């Protein structure tokens, strides 16, 4: 066997190893993603995912990543403290002057920065409000810097909704309900603890305290999604009944 044949054999061997590694990593990713999905509908995570999942760009993996990195949000006195923790703030020269328009510090939680930039990219693509804001930023800075600026704004929003425990102000109740539908679509029946998708969405609308008059989600009139009634959820979960 000549050296070319031996080399071909080694290349095939290496290719087989690479494919095995890829399949193994893919399996690990699927296991991790499945676990994050299950945990997102369990306490203590569900109580906070309730607020994060209504924000544009957030999904189960990014939401759980952000919550795990932040921990107890009350330990951050302000959005600025949280932004500093994330490393999504401009660096500072020795003179104390902020390097605006230049690099961020990249100190703090790397996975938090990754998740917020990923959320920013999705929000800019899917939501008109953030798309317009991104267009304004892109006129005066590099595209990647604009995404970081959006990520920083979204992290500020995260601090407010988690701290104040309130609905996202730029969305209608129907739009928030649709976001909860996107959450339900990422969970199987076992992960939803037996709730149907219409029940799942109604449950979280009730937890948030909105949408009592909403009967369906019809952002796309061709594909409306019905919602379970509050009475149906209260029959399943009597503890949701307000006192008195």
C-alpha cells in the first residue's frame, strides 16, 4: 500500500471519529435542552420564566441561561449593577473615562452575555420596536456594537420585569399570550405536567394577572389558537383562586 492509500485510510478514520464526536455532542445538547425545558415549568424557575418569556427574543434555553447566571435578582440594586455583572458595559480607561463606542469589559458571566446577545438578535429580527431601535443605533456604530447595545437595554428590561414582577409594556395581552404559546410548543405533554397548550397559556396569563377577557390568539387570522377558560384552570388548580 502506497502513502496515498495510507493517507486516505487515515482521513476516513479521522472523519469517522469526527462524526462520532458530533453525534455524541448532539446527543448531549438534546439532553441538556430537554432538561432545561422541563425545569422551565418547575419552581423556582417557572415563577421567573413567567416574566422573561413575555419579552421579545427570549426562548426556553436563553431564559433559563439568564436566570441561572443572575440568580437572585434582588442582590443587584439597580440595572447598572446587573449590567456591570454581565460585562455588557463599556470599558474604562485608567483615567476613568468610559470607552463609549468601543469594546465592552467582557468581565462577569460569559454565558449571560452570550444569552443576551442571542436574545437581542432574535428581538431585532422579530419585533418592530427593537428593529426600529436597532436601525437608529446602526447609523452611528458598528452592527455588532448595536447588537450589544440592544442586549444591554434588554438586560435592563429583565431587571425591571423580574424586580417589579410586571407585564411587558410594549406588548398587547394577545401578543404576550402568543409568547406563552411559543413556550408551550417547546415542551412536550410530560414537561407541561399534563396541561394542554391552551391550558398552559391560560395558566401563565392568570399568574401574570392579565388576559381574562382574551379567548383566543389570532395574530395570524389563518391560524388562530384558542385559550382555555379561567374556570377550566381553576378546576384543575384551585390554589389559583384569589382569597375571598
